[in-house]
């Protein structure tokens, strides 16, 4: 379990244990921290005691307590051990600057977008319905207009309406995709 407070400071990183026993044991071992009540959700209790107001009330700064703990030192040793190369291993290297070719990166990005769109049928349905309705409206407005083209202005009005339809569809697609993209952006 990784528990961080606002600002990204680490409050706890370690095993959860059966029924959160390890986490409860860790926090209850800190002097001044109230014991968990019977039938209390450990996650709620943990968040209640580590919130900023509880920290100020108790006078305990859990990020500093964690940094001073043996658990932190053990975790630091494990990280150092796992980050060093094993004896006899060769450094990781690739024939070019990137591990994937440009084509491989493009395929990976397109596959990711394909999976993302496949998982969001409501967004796809909205786009399809909008394009269908706006195309039908534009088609009905200029139904058999090609027979009545007498001058350059008539031709430009048809081109202008086609341009407007394409621009309007693009703007609508950009506006409707914002919520969808915002959720993917949270990963970074």
C-alpha cells in the first residue's frame, strides 16, 4: 500500500496485511495515534488520522514519522538492492535512440486509441449521430442545387456550405472529446 498526503509526501509504503493488519499495526505503534475502533473501516480510520487537521491536532507529522521509521530504511535498502545490476549482466542498449521504430510507436499509439474508443460507445454514438444529422441537413438544403448553378456565386455557396459543415463537425468533435481525453490525461 502506498499512502501519500497532499503535496506528494509519503506517509506509508509497505505491506497491507490480512484485514489491513500491518497498516493498523504501523499507525497504532506511533505514540499519540488513537487506536482503531471496533468495526471501523481501516481505510477510513487511516485517512481520518492522517488528514491535515488530525495531524495538527495530534501534533504528529506522518511524513516525517515515516522518514524516521525502520520501515522507510528497509524500503530504501530494497530499492537500492533492486536498482543495482546483477553481477555479470550487460547494460541495456538499443541499436537506435528509441527502443521502438517510428512505425512501431505509431502502431502502439493507434492500438491504444482504438481500444480507448472501443471502450466508450456513448462517445462514438454521439459523433456518428451528429455527423449523420448534419450531413442530412446539408444534403436537404442543397438538394438538386447542382441543376441551378448559373454563376460562380451559386458554386461558391455550395462550396461554402460544405466547408462550413466540415468545420462545424470538426469543432463539435473537438468539443465532445475533451471530457474523454481529460480522463486519459490524468495518467500523466
